[in-house]
């Protein structure tokens, strides 16, 4: 039999020789956003980090990398997530359209009428989100998970340097900046304007020199980038697309966690999503005030004018269904979800109005 001293020495030796077992439930997550500390992405990550580290009692640490410290392009960052070099990454739909073309469904115009509908439709568990998450897993060969969809900048609106836009015909002939993805270019052409792909860092100078005369952005991005100083003076609040922020995570990293920590991470992304939903609402108040104070013109289309924009954008839907693998399926899922949540919201609103 082991003596007390021998037994103690043996236990100490075993513990000293098994550091992996002792730290198997400790995780450090490397999260990156190619933005800055004024952005909703940063706000969301701060909330995520705080929640996850506290709720896990320190068993999970979150390292934040803001800007291009870990990767510089959407393709490079997504490859990092797939390889496991990056644990968490946020991208717009345009930034990942080359890998997951179906996520461009978020850019289809005039599908979701307002924040309340958009936030309900993008909540995890809806038919649309379940379809998106499953499609991301399948397309990535099981290497990447879509954790949630938040917001980054509110709603995308038409803004330009030349004139007030009240109807689609007012856009005719304008050179409108787009990303490289096809869908936003098809949208601009459907309004008889000229799509001009320009990198985001080059947009200020391009507006200033009239290489482009307009863009599609939310007010916080417009003001953060000081576009009015480059001549951008007209905004039409047509709200043609909700600026969805897709938060991805390396699937192997997630699956390596025990269930209690998986729950913490999933709940952390819910907290992050809610923070990014709220952030642009707050920030846009001052941004709109500053835009008007600088001489900017803001126009809100009437319901009939909004319908005219919707009808003009019909070619975008045809292009999406015909050219995007899984596009018809994803569009159907989003339409089903929007109809479902809209009905629920209308019923709740009616009850509140009694």
C-alpha cells in the first residue's frame, strides 16, 4: 500500500505531468473586425468579450484585433477562419459573396421595411437564419459557422453630390460607387445609373474628384468618413437594404468546447447582435444632425415613390434567382420569415393599441 507521503508525491507528479488535462477547458478566441473603434462592429465585439469572459468565469478569453492586424481582405480573413488562424470574423455580405454567394440575399432591395421587421427576421431560430446557417456549414465543408447576423451602419441609402433623388429616374446617369460584387451593380443599373466599383478607402477621393457622384451607405459611415467634405450633400432615405453584419466562427474551435461553454458563446453572440442593432440607431441621431448642419439635404420618399423604387429594382431579383447557387431557396426562406414576423409584429402592435 502507498504511504500518505508516497501517495501525495504521486498525485503531485501526475498533476504536474498533465497540463493539457488541466487546461483543456480554457480557450482564447481571436476575433477580428476590419473596421475601427467608431464602428458598430467594435461595439458588438466589446459586448461579446465582456459577456463571454464574465459568463465563463474566465475560462474563455477574447482577444480583439480591430483593423487589418490579422488579415486585410474578406477572402483572406475567411480563409483564416476556415484554417483556424482566426476564430471569429465579421463581414458584410459583399465581403463574402465570392465564397458564399447566397448571403447576397441580404442586399436584395426593399425586402424588409424597417428595423423591427429586420431584427426579428434575423434572429437566430427563424426559418431564414436556420437556412443560412446550414448553407454556410455545407458550403464551407463544415469548417465555418455563421453565428449570428447583426447590423453595421443601419440602412443603405442612395447619397450623391449632384441633386436630390425623389424617384428612380432622378438617379439616371449618375456614377454610383459599388463594391465588386455583381448584385449591387445590377441594382444601380436597374435605376439607369452607372455602377463604378471603388475600394472603400478610395471613396473619399473618388467623390471629391467626381470619379463617382454617389454611393450607397448609411449615415454613420457617411459622417465617419467625412464624405460631405468631399461634396456629398444629398441623401434619400429609401432604405433599400439593411446593412447586415455576418459573424462567422471556426467550427472546429466551437465544437472543441464543452456544452456549457458553447452556450456561453452562443449567448455572447446574442448579446453582440443586440448591441449592433442598437448602436447605429443611437449614433445616427447626431450624424443626421451634423449632416444637415453642414448644409446636407435629406429626402424621405413617399409611399408611392418607395413603390416606384421597388418596381424599378425588379431585375435584381431575376438576376439573383438565375445566377446565385441556392439563391431561390434563400430568397424564399427570407420572404417566408419576413411575412411571419411581420404578422406577429402587426398583431402585437394591434394589441398594444387597444
